[in-house]
C-alpha cells in the first residue's frame, strides 16, 4: 500500500488529495491521517467483493484506488470514514 508520504511525493492530484486529507479533517495531524488511510485501504481490501477474484497485487491496487476515491470525496467536506468509527 502506498503511504500518504509516497502519494504526496507523486505530486499533482495525489499531493492535492493528501494535503486535503491531512489538513482538512485531520487538522494537520499526520499520525491520525496515516492511521486512518491504512485502516480505510485495509477495510476495503478485506470487504470489497469485487476484489475476491483478483490476484493479490491487482486487488491491493484496486483497494487503494477505491479507498482514495472514498477518502477524497469525504475529505472535500472535511469528513473521514475512519474518524466516524
């Protein structure tokens, strides 16, 4: 799984996502944001039925994409799925 630091280093949209995710809902607290990012990806990886038929690497990549889509949409309104647990 790509870390928030790796995504941030990619620049462009990835950097924009990380900055919104960290600075928005998580108030600049990288430790909370990193934990919640990992939990989001892991939850999707373990629960998304569409990933069951994929090879491990493909499923991990798809889980990250789905997690990023969810986290990005929620971050835009200053929310986080993992914060709500």
